[in-house]
């Protein structure tokens, strides 16, 4: 017998009415999302309680009209991005919708459905903003959380989609201009891209891509010398270490790895993180030993 798609919440509701079964709190809140008068409260409640509702992601995805309502919430604020005039209340409401999309992106049953529907594209406008005000920073951070949920599970198809839709330049933008927390999440996403063989090849295949990444990573290292962040530094080190797995990139890093990573500048910052210290030691070892004989970036200017 063929597998049938899960019934929509609307049909489930009708069936439950015939059986006199009351809707669960999660089911009722999901239904409320489709009612413009009840949507704001429903988004807030579901966002707060999404960790305790079992199978919320499939319920959101397969319920009639729910994803369309979430997209409507997201796209309704595009007009407020340029010029940046979004209020905190407007930002919070959209972030509640994004938190539910993160739930969908995290669930194994709905992750690829979410990706195949190209849902991440609706978030890219928020990652392309430059305002550093709290409403916009919160929006960027929550959008990055959705992308971060996608890359947490190692899946080359996810990486291919993100590369194809130019997520790396958007992450680099945040790594340059975002808050410490946004920079950390964006760097984690870039790290996960690099850890995939397809992602590493993509970042090292063109000199412009490689040096754009190295420049941003280097600038963050310099800023961390004044305001250390062990978690952010750990992701930066892991990105540099992964780049040494590519012979051409390893050769280039001999010249362009930040000096602050070569000396003892961050010893105290990494004191409580043995894995980060080990990654840094391996990074320096790889650069000292050098890559095998190959044709490197001879024409690049460091």
C-alpha cells in the first residue's frame, strides 16, 4: 500500500470533531495561526513552547495554510528593511515566525521538504541588512538560527543548496558587521560549509572567494585581541584548520595566517578549551610542514 501524506490539520480537526476528541493545545495554536486576529498570540505561544510540543514541525508543515501564513508574516516586513524603520514589536513578531521555521528546519521529517521548497530564500533579505539596531540584529540572529539548524546535520545536499543560493557572502557580511553572537552563528555556518568536501572545494576553487574569507576571518581575529570571545575564536580556528586540508589554500595561509594566531596572544582565551587549543596546534603544524608538491596560488596577491 502506498504511503499517503499526513492529513492536514483541517482534516484532522474534522475527524476529531466526529470522534469528540478535543484538539491538543498545539493543534489549536497551529489552527490559530491561520486566523489574522489570533495569529500574533499563537506565534508567541508556539515559539515559547515549541520545545515541549512533540512533532510540532510535521504539524506545522502539513497543516493547511500554516506555512503560507508564516511566509506572509515574513514578507510583510520586507518594506520596512529599506530604509530600516522596523520596530521592536514588529521584529519580535517576525522572529516568532522564524523560530517556528527553525523548528521545521531541525526536524528530520521536514528538513528536506523545507529545503526543496526553497524556504531559506525568504530569510536572505534579513541577512542582507546593515542596520545594527536591536530589531534588525535580532532578526538577523534568528534567521541565522534557521540556517544553522539546517547545517547541524551533515548533508551535502544542504550544503549544495546553500552554496547555490550564495549564503556564504551573506554570512561574511554578518561576520564583519554583526554582534558577537551573530558573528558566532554565521562563522559556525561557514565552518559547516567548509567541513563538507563540496564546500571546501567551492571556497578554494577561486582566489577571490578564498581571500574574501581569509580577510574576514583575519579581521575578526584582530578584533578578538581587544574583546576575546572563546566560542567565536574556536570557530575561526576550525575554519582556518579546515582550509589547510586544501593544498593550495594551505600554501597561501603560510603567508596570510594572522600573526595573532601564531604567537601566544590567545593562550588565556583558550585555556579552558582543550579541543580549540589542539586545533590551533594542528593548524600551525600544517602550515609549518607545508602542503605536498602541487600547483598553488602562484598568481595570488596576499
